[in-house]
C-alpha cells in the first residue's frame, strides 16, 4: 500500500490524497458494500454517489469506479481500478486499486470552507484514514480535516431557518395554549447536538445574540422574556 498526495498553492487550497492497493486489501466491490453499510456517511447521512463501469469485474473493461460525495461540496472520494484504467488486464498490476480523497478548502484569511492543515502533507495516511469509517483501516492514527467557525455559523443559520419552517406552527400552537418560551424550549429540546457542532465552553458572541433575536421574533416577545404568557 502506498500513499500519494498533491495539489497545493498559497496555503493548502485543494489536495488529493490516495492509497494504492496491489494485493486486494481494498476493492471496488468492498467500497460499494461499505457505502451501503453507511461507512462513508458524513453527519449521519449518506453522501451522494455514482457508479461507473460494469456491475462485476470483467476482463477487457476499462475498470470500475465508485464516486462518493461531490467536488462542489468540497469532499469527493473515488475508489477505482487503477490498473485496468491504464489498460493492464493481466499480471499483478491488473489488481491495482486506488482509493482517493479530494478536498477543497481555502486559506484561513478567506474565512470560507475547510482549512486543510499543512500537517496533511507529512501524514497523508492519517488524514485519509480519518476521512470516513470505511478507510479507517489504512492507518493506526485517524485525523479529520475540520471546517472553520464560519462554516459552523452558516450551518447554525441554516438549522434555525429549517427549525422555523418545520416547527414554527407547533410553536404558535403552544404559545396560543399559554406555554411560556422556556416551557416551549424544554418541550422541543433534545439531549444531543448536530454533527457539525463541536460543543465547548465559550462566552456569548454576536452569533448567539442574533439567534436570541430570532427566537424572540418567533415568540413575538420584546425585551424581558418574563412578559411572555405563562401556562396556568
């Protein structure tokens, strides 16, 4: 098994990491099964996928490829028969399979997308293994490429809009029944957090103030929350 990487300019803006398998350590058939089992999931959801080539390995074909994810979303995994792609249909190299991870990010100054650390150039195997459960066997150490705070803020804003669209009418019913904001929050809260949020202790920022403003707008309460109707 060998590791390859490449593609960086001012900061690490995009990068492709791959592992090559020559002795059937990993194959397209296994990648398909891993996808179906949820081992490529991100944030609890199955990413999009595309399969190219014959359903089963066959002599004379140009090989099979499984694409997982989308380049436009910043993360794309490809598992493909590299030997057959190169026209090698016999001998040891005909079994050559490559698992490749393509990441797109940006420099920290742009405050956009993933920040790909320089450490990934020294330890490509650890980050490739950390990209998904399916490839964790590649390395004893698994590291993940994390997104920066603006990504979290974008996810938070999207989540609030989605919650308003899906739960807003229920909130209105509870308000009309006399429930207080704190009681409504208690009724609707869950014990876990979304996958994109990394729980930590920090002081309230402008983001929290904005969210508080949205909540007050939903409840129709200005100023002191104690003015909200309380259930008898």
